[in-house]
């Protein structure tokens, strides 16, 4: 035992708690004198081994006492949380580690104690666990390896400051041997690689020691392990060992580490893909000087990373932005040249952006009427696309006065946007001001001519730097705000640097910028600086401290919505979001600043600390209880009881609604709910089990309690102002419900905590369809949800049906529609793996998604002569396809026959239609202000008309309608803002 802990042992001996037998060697004089002061009543177990004063032996004669204390500690561990006090036996358990007889049991109990949480680890560290477990690393007993690895993983997850002590005592070799042992379970190898990742984190000595221990080769052998958490931490460990360590990077090059990591970019687990992007990002972000070989490798890695531009997970796309920012740092001058050229192309691009076009043809007239209540601001959400359109020039950049230098006006920050009132320049993120506005970037994305760029820098340059710049432009329009926020910082830092370089070049000589091309990459740039440390909480960002957008001096168009920032819950079935990091910028120089100080001052406030907090967020897994039963599986937990209650409620709804539908519905015109919606309803969706209905207008969602007749919530969806919501679905409606919204720009957003008087939170968002352009004449996005499989079908104004796995957050299949018109309706059957699609050309097509792309279309019906409003595939084993066109013809198809088996005729000019999945009813809505409800035989059971009788309901032109999944309820939205719900006669309800 180390002498430094003897005084602690003495304090324990002198306490009234226990009589401790301790083995002590080589006592120094102060400790020996202290031992002599111990009274004989406290040292009944002390026996002198020899007359020498510096060697005492405290005989180990109390093994039964050890067993008793271990048993008491075990009983304490089994006690409930509410009955626990700090364990008095913890110091004794540490002492028992010295006894080989009880060592295994003591370690196992210690492992259970540390698994209680970070507080238990902190308590163990405070009583001196560190030297004990450090000494045990010298043991060669294989049976202790799993326990020791577990204990050390718990310690390092809470306190990572002991990496120097581990390396000093060669403790890293112990974990290298565990990681390299193929007979060790994957869970323990995961803990070993986590410990090694902590050892090499921002610690050059640890990186050097682990590199000599062949860590890279050992990690590369584990990349394809079936255990996903091991794959994730192997990638993180690789990213950390070669971060700012050129020797490890070249070792990785020799082992083709970057090429082996490519396989993880398509991993089914989003966290593994994110870790792979992190590893490849630090691989290209090494600060060493570049050679032609390393530049080629960087280009190859960048192009592989660019393929993740439409990944379904926002954490992957956030990490992608950070990884590409490393490339921007290394090749700063090249990207500055590309930025200047894109800004010049944008200035000459005459076609207006959809963001600047007038909104015509939409059903949103009067959206911003003074009578409409304001949206409830939601949790400080930085929506760049709504906010940057109204910002003015930053005073610090007005000092540049590029036009006064005699240079071309194209490079003036004031000319970077289409209008002065909508322009915004780079400033401090404290004010959320940017050099490039969303309109500017949106037009850059639409620039079609790059001939001048090709002639400027050559084909090879254009094939890498230009494409990466396009990827960043695309990510600025990402539906998840954190992704677009990070990307805007990268683009604006380069745009500012490009304007500074352009100004400096004109001062030095009046020649054109196109006289010379960048010949070599620069060293590590000053615009974006990777900083270490743990990220702050989400509330630390200055932009998240306010719910208001600063009012501009001049504002054109409709006012922007209040911004908000979603925070993700820990129980979401999608990737759990982690806190983001955003460094607070310093203020820019005053207007009186000298020119020579201006550049340096701006460099200081545009140095962005781009981090996502992936590693720290992932490490929290080891700090929290691992062996504990999840709450949803614990029959005594509150979560389990709430879930059980929901399942009982669902069963009751099934029984009651089934009784009504089996008796038959003879009429459906009793109005049970009517209220004025804040916006013109465009999509309506019943919750399957709660008395709640979601009503979407152009860009917002309102929730109503149709039993009580009151509004529950109203919040902004976050889509740009020139887009509209065209689809909604409830996910996991039987349990903890999520709401999915789809907009006509192809974006999908998923929300939680809606309709419960709390701030709704965005769980995830991604680009479901990447080729869609917003239009008022198309179908927008259409979706269909398979609850049984977790698959989401998406299509619209594109030529494919894209299938997403929401659990894996990745695209699983693209089905070509084989048509030139848009998809207007989707319906799927998970039992038969069939997908039925109605199209704008009147055709109804059936696809078998088990077959290849060229053979998956198994049937095409062309009997409709106009736009198909609805195509519904019944879920019965031999269910038929029901389709209706705008001409009012209803056709029934058997997927096994080439022609319809039944035809019904309804009123023409249909605008909306829905089919009840249980009651064999379908309802039609028309612009002529009437609703007709039919049964499966084509008989009209209800007609709801404008002024139907003296006391009839007043209804407007129908904009949307939808049946309840179980009850015989029909929700109807009209262009006069009113939302109504009609039901069967009261005696049936």
C-alpha cells in the first residue's frame, strides 16, 4: 500500500467504526510516530513482525469480519433508493480488496455500487478508491478483467483527469490487451475502448503511448463487430488518437484506416454513422502541413462525407458540417475563391428565389389578419430562414467600404442580397446577423452557370471544392435548425474572409482577382477553431436566450414567426439529440478602428468553436446505470404504469368504436364541434385515441380538444414562408405519440410534447425528398405510415417513392414510379408488402417493395381520366384498392386483376376525400360548399350543404377532410377558416 494513504488508514483505525487489519511496509518516521500514538484499545490486532521500527504487520485475522461487512454492504445495495443512506461499509470494501479470499466478491459489489450513478463514483473517489483499482491493473487474473474494466469505465466517465496517472503506470496496456482479446465479450471490449478514448483525448503523451501499443490496428479489427456501441466507440477512439497528432494520422493512412471507416457511413445505427463522420473529420482536420498525397486523401474523404448530405439523422448532418469545416480550415484560400465566384454568380442570377416571390394560389388568404391570434412562441428556436430576411447591415462591416476602394461593386457586402432591406451581414452571433442571407444562399444553390469558375481554377479544383461548397449551401436549408445554424457560421466566416481578401488584393494592386489561382492549401486557418472542453448546456447560447427576433428598420412582406429552439427528450425513439456548442463572439471593432486593426479584430470574433458534443454525450452512457432494468420494463415504475393505462384506454376505444361500426352507420351529419381556426386548414388529422385533432394551415399547427371544444395549442412548424404543410401523421399513436409533418419542399419534421400546454419539441427533422421544389400546382409531399414496421413512405412532385426506416433514420428503398406526373396519394399494406399510389395523370399504380426497382411495379390502372384525389389500399388479407378522381368516379380494384371490379359515381369537382378504415364509409368535399358521405354500396347517407335548411350549418369551400381512425367522426376544414366535426346520430355515440 502506498505510504500516502497510511494516514487515512490511521484515521480509520482511530475511529469508533471498526478495527481494521492493514498490511504496512516501509513506514516513514512521521507515520511510525503516529502509529505509536494509537491506543492499545484501538490496536488489538496490531502485531510487531520485527523489532525494526519501520516495519509493522497488522495481521489479517478478521476474515469473518470482512465477510460480515460485505454481506451488510450487499444488503444496502438491495435497499430502495428512498431508504438508502451513504454506505458505512464502503471504506471496508476497499480494504477487503487486499484480501485474495474476498477480492472477487468485493470487486463485484463495488461494481454494483458504482453503477448506481455519478454520485456513487464521486463518493468512491472521495474515500480513495483510485490507488486500489490502479494497483489491481497489475494483476494477470483473467476473471478480474471484466469487473476492472467496468469499474474503470465508471470512474473515467465521471472523472477523466486521471489519464496521466494511467499512462504513467502503464495502465493503458491492460486495456489494450482487453480490447485485443477476441474471447472478451463485446460489452467489456466497448468499455476498454472507451477508457482508451479517454486516455488519448487531448493528451499527447497518451496518444503516443497508445500509438506504440498498436491501438489503431486493434481498433480497425473491431470496426465490423456486431455490437453497435463497440463500433461507435472504436470510431470515436480512432478520431481522438489522430486528432492533432500527425504520426497517428500517417499510421492510419498506412493501415487504410479512412477507407475502412467508409463502411460505417452506411451503418444502420445513426450514432455509429455520426462517430464515423467524427473520425473522418478529425482525420482531415489535422493541422500538419499538407503534401500532394495528403491533399488527395483529404479530397477523397471529403467526397465520401458529402454523400451524407441527405442522411435521415440530424446528429449525423451536424457532425458532417463540423467535419467539412475542418476541410474549409485546411484549404481556406481555395474556398475563399469559390465563395467569391458564387457571390458573383448570385448577383447576376436574375431568376427570383421562391423566398422572394409573391405567394399566389395558396389557401392562406388572410393568414396574417389582425383578428388572428399570435403564435405562441416556442422555446427560443433560431429559424434562420425566417429571421435573416429582415436583418440590416452590421455596422462593423460597413467600415469596409469596398466600393470606395475602386473595386467592383459585386464584392460589396451591401450587394450580396437582392434587396437592401432583406440583406444581412456577418456580425456577432449575439445578434444573429450574417453576411449571407437565406435569400442569397438560396439563389446560390440555384445558380446554373459555372463556366467562369471552371475557367478560373480548372476542372480538378471544381470537382472538389465547388462540390463541397454546394453541399454546405444545401445544408443551410436543412429543416433541423442546429444543422443550418452551424452551416451558416461556416459559410459566413468564409464569405467574410473572401471579402477581406478581395479588398486587400485591390489595395495592393488594382488587378483582377482572376489573374492567379490558388496554388497550394493554406495552413490551419483562423476562421474556425476547434476548441476542446465539454459543451455548455443548450441555454448557454446567446441566440437561445430570447424568443424575439430583433425588429429591422425596414421590413417587407409578412412578419416572421417568433423563433424557437427544440430540445430533445430522452425517450424519443429517434436519435437522442445532445447539447450543441456555440462560442460567444466578441464585438466587432468600433467605427473609429484603424484599417490595419480591422482584420485582426474581425478574425477574433468570427473564430467559431464548432463542436457537436458527440463524445461527451456518448460518454454519458457509461456514467448512468447500465445494469439497471429500464423503467418501461419495471412493473413498479411510473412509466410502466402510465403505459399500461394507455393500453387499457386503447382497448376500450377499440371495443366501443367497433360496436358502433358493426351496427352500421345510417347518417353522419350531427355537428359535434365547430370553431374558427387561426389559419385556413390545409391538413387535418385525428389522434386515434385522445379527443384531440391536429389542424395544419400553411406553416403552423393548431390542436383542438373536440370533446370540450377548446384550443389546446398553436405553434409554428418551422418551414420557410414560401412552403406549405401538405401531410401529417401520428407516429406511435397508441403510446407516447409523435406528430410528423411534411412540407412541399420535401422536408419532414417530427414533434413531441404537443397539445399538452407545454412547449412542443422537435425530435428530429430531415429532407425526406431531396428533389422537390415548392409549387402551388403540385401535390406537395404525401406520406403514409406503417406503425407495425416503423417504415415511412414518402413521395410527391418527384418520380420516386422513397421509404424511410424511422428507427434507423435512414433511407431503405427508392421505388421508381414510372410516370412523369406527381404522386397524389399513398397507401401501403405491411402484410402483403404492397404500396398503392394515385397519380396526377389519373393512373393508379401498385408496387411490391420486395422486388427490385425494375420489377416492383406489378399493376397499373389507367381508368381514371383526371387527378386521383385518393387511393386507399384496404388492410384485409384480400383487401381491394379504392380510388377516387376529381371527376367523382370511385373505382374498386382487386390487385390480382387488371380492371376495376366496381364503379360508383359521385359529384364532380372534388377537392378532398377520405375513406374510413373501419366503417366502410367515404366522404367527399367540394369547392361548391357541400359534403357528401357514402357507404360502400354508393348510397348517400348524408349531405351537408351550405344553408341546408333554415337552421342548417354554414360551411365554406372545403379545403380538407379526414375520418377518425375508429369513431364515426368526420373532420372538415373550409376556406373560411372554420373547422367542423360531424358524427353519427347521438344515440350511437
